[in-house]
């Protein structure tokens, strides 16, 4: 019995000690848990952290019973590569030197007490401020978007990199190496130039109204709005805040230098504003130049582009009393100071003017004079100088060689938009050239090797082009048919035309032998004898009370895209008396706009209904055999067939490749969306470039490239690998605005 009692007492004692140890262990564990470091600075996951004098901080630990706490800091570029960088610290902060930009770092803090117990914080991270991109990129605004070009490899022919839609039109850019700012304070992150990103702003973030110019420096944006200078804190790109304002009558341009902003203040001339107190900018001086549109500061002189007086030079040594030095007429209104270039001892200042790009020799300010040679192909509103080149925009875009201070009248590359409808409607590839129907700008010829464009203005709207031997036949809408000699591609010359009258709208043209067949809108099919290129004459026509938008000729038959009549087959063996022999109404919800014939099949671009395939082996009884529709929102305008594939110009920024090996069941194999529209199934984005409305598409099977004509221009796309298409080159045709080179 005694043994049992002793055994029970021992057992109870052991259990007591076990429980006591367990509780002590739990208590120790609780003590250790209470000393874990928290509240990191920078906060966990922070972005754009400055690398200048970076200090890591954390909330200090609390030990039990007066324990002394020390800290070890681990730091690295990944969670698995963190190394001990500081040991046994008694402070709750530490400086971290020599960090890189655009990189994510990881860190943790281990707290220790004098008993040797320790506990680690969570692993925290932060990403440093973005690294400036390398020099050599050009930024151009055109028709609703920012386009980015590389000018490093070939300054004469900038290479397209990417683009992004902008919510506002832009006439002014400013760039800090990472972010590009427009005058409307659209902020674009360009740290990755291949993938530009528009910064989304918070609700209530400041946005200027009627902005005209912008300068960004030291975390502030200085914006010239209609009648005031506004100063905006942009340290938080997602939430810009206006902090100061100076009211004036008009303001077109702004230049900031030190503590002063210089305003091109319209009829008030040049105004000088002290901005040392950002919240309370004050005018300190002004000089009436006439009507100031742009201003540029160099040393103690302000150079003003004046609408009335050309270049006005003002001494600003005394800010409170600026004094005119001289003025030089630019023989037309001056819009902007583009920049200064030094040639040895000579110094030229370049201006964008009503009459083009002009320069004034300012070597001796008292004897400044306008240089005789100048580029005058279009009015220049904006521009930038980089090395020996001036890149200018306005009623066009041009790269001008300014290496010779006395001669710069010829552009290296140029696209001229003399009128209001810049678009590429159609194109033909011939040898090393692309012959392009360029809307209101006429006929454009692009050399793919030299990357030069040659233009011939044709009054009207060039909608289609057909090339036969050394002649281009242009469907010029209300101005009929134009015949252009392109034997010298660098100097195209109009040799003849046929104008059927104002009510004829020539949409398309097809040439076979000595005849041109015109898709003449409401006037139907018109046949023109072109044996004498200088005097083409009508010999016959067919009109079945329908609009004709497209025509394809094969032997003695013309196949017409007859809008609401669908496919119409016309016997043209007698050119003077063409007659309909067959018809298939492809319409319904769509309208026949384009046509292509290959063997016994006609392929009809049927607008909203997509592609329709018609068996024409029996010309008198054409029969539909298959169809493909990309969706109601995609207006198929043109179709091109090569082998077992049809290439569709699908209107809203898309071209589609369709497998037609089975005519009864055509199947889409790829859809290339230049606007990344969400409704498209598995779209492939082409370098983020929106080519607007797609009018025409053609395929070159020898080189595996597609030529796309659209409202933004003309481009060649490599489709050798459908999953990694790329733009080989493009010709911009657009309304151009701001331009800047970094």
C-alpha cells in the first residue's frame, strides 16, 4: 500500500513539474513574441522609394523584466539572399547606402534579449525610384496618342517603339527621364518605353483647364493655361495639387529658369514672374513684344517667338526692367522657339513659323539676321533639335538636316498633311516602294530601304490606287481618276485625269490592259479607255441603281461590290455596253464594300456581316458557300486572298487572317488588334500601336509581311510567327502636335 502511495506522490510531483515547465515555456514564448519588431519605414511594399540617404526604421521591441534588446538587420535583393548587414544594434534605424534604381529590396530585423532569445520581424520589401531611360528617344503626339521612337540607331529615320492613347490632345510635353507630362497633366510612366503606362489619378486630383504649355522641374509643374500660370505639386503623381497661381491676360508659353518663370503672354508680351514662393508667385517685370507665343531663355536673354514681330530678343539682366535688344522679322507669324545650335563661332536660333522652319543668326545680337535658306513645306508649330537634326511638326512631320548653318531647306524624311483628312486608304507594294493612296494628302511613295517618303498632292481624297507598269491609277473620290507617272519614284508626276463630274464618288479602281474600271459610287461601274494616259476617256458604264464600292476584273468579267445589292457580275466583253449576267445578294445586315476573286470563288467584304464566299463557277447563278464574321462591331472593308488564307481589313483597328481551305467553313486563325479591344477573342497586340480605322490590308507571301492601311497611316507587319508579330516600319499620317527628344 505504501508503495502505491509513494508511486502516486512521485507521479503527481512529476506531472506538476511538467505542467510548470510547459507554462514557463509558453510564458517565455509569449515574452519572445511580444518583442517582434513592427511598423517598417519604408512601409512594406512601398514604391518609388528615393535612394538618396535612405534610412530604414522600425518600431522598437519591448522585452520582459527589463531585458536589454539588440537588433540584427538582414538585407538583400531577394528573400532567399538576405545577408546580415548590421549586428547588435541598440538603435531602431539604420542607413543603407549605394542602392540601385528600379530595383526591389527585401529586409528583416531580428530582435534579441540578454537571455539569448530572439524573434524575427516579417520579411518586408520596397522598390526604389525608377531609373531614367537612356537618351535617344523621341516622343510625338498625333491624333489622340503618344508615339515613341528610337532615334539612337538612325537619327534620320526614327524607329517606332510603341504608343499609348492619351485622354487629351497635346501641344506640349515635358519629360524628367521617367515620366512624361502633357500640358493637360496627363502623366505617362515611360520607365519601360516598350510598355508606356498612363498614371491613374485619384478622384478629385487637380486637372488644368484650357492648358497650352508645361514645364516640370524639382517636383513642380508650371502650366500655362488660357489666362494664368498655375503651379502644381506633382510629388504624388496620382494626386497632383495646385498650390499657387498668377493671373494674367493671356498666356501661350512658359519657360522656367531658377526662381523665375517667363511667360509668353500674348498681347501682354513677355512677363517675368518670381516663383520663389510657390504659393504666391508675383510678377516683377514685363516687356511688350507685340503678341508673344513662345519664349526661350539663354543666359541673360529672352528670345520671344512673336506672332506679329517674328523673333524679339530681350535683355533680362534686370528682371524688373527688361530691355529690348532687337527684333528680326520671320516673314510670317512666329509660333515657337525650337532651340539654339552652335556652329563653331556662329550661333543660330531656330523658330517654328507660319512659313516653316526658320533660323536667325544671333552670333552678334545687335546684328541678328534671318538666314535665307529655310524649310517651308508646311507651317511648323512645334519642334526639337537633337544633334544635326531638327524634328518638326505642324501641318506635317519632317526630319531636317541642319548640319549646315546656311542651308537646311530640304527634309530627309517628310510627311505633309496639307489638308484635314490624313489617312492611308490603300497601298501597293512594288519592288522596294510602297505606293499609297493617302486621302486628302494625295499620293505618297515610300522607299523601304532609305525610309524616305515622296508625296504628290492631288486635289481630292485618294481612296484607292492600282499600279500597272510605271503608272499609278488613283481613285480620287469626287475628282475621279488620276493617272500618275511613277517611273521616277522620287518625283511622281500627274499626266492625266478623268473627271466624271462632281456627283461621282470614285471609291476604287482596277486596271486591265488599256482600260480602267472605276467603282464610282452612285454612278455604278464606269469603264475608261487609258490607252492615251494624258487623255483618258469614258467608253461605257453599268448602273443597276446601287452604289459601287469595289471592283475586280478577271478576263471578260467585272465583279462588283454593290453595297446593298451584294455581288454583281458584269460581262465587259463589249466595253461600250457592259451588262449584268449574275447577282448574289450578300447583304442582310451588311453591305458589300470590297471584292477579291480567286479562281471559281469571289470573296466579298460585307461590312458588318464579315466575309462571304461565293461560288462563281456559274456566272449566271452565283451561290454562297461559306461565311466568316468577326462580330457586328467590326466593319470588314477589304479582303485580300493568298492561297488558303484571306486577309480582312476589319475596320475598327483590326485585321484578321482567315483559313479558307474549307470554303464552306472559313475559320479565323489570328486576329491582330491594334487597339486591344476586349471583345476580340485572343487578340494579339501589335506593339501597343493603335492604327485607328483599318481600310485595307495586303499580304506579301514572299516576305511573310502584311501591309496595313488605316486612319493613322501605313505600316508593314511581320507575321512570320503569328504569336510574336512585330511592326517592321510605319509611315505616320496624322494631325501632329507636341514633339520632344530625350
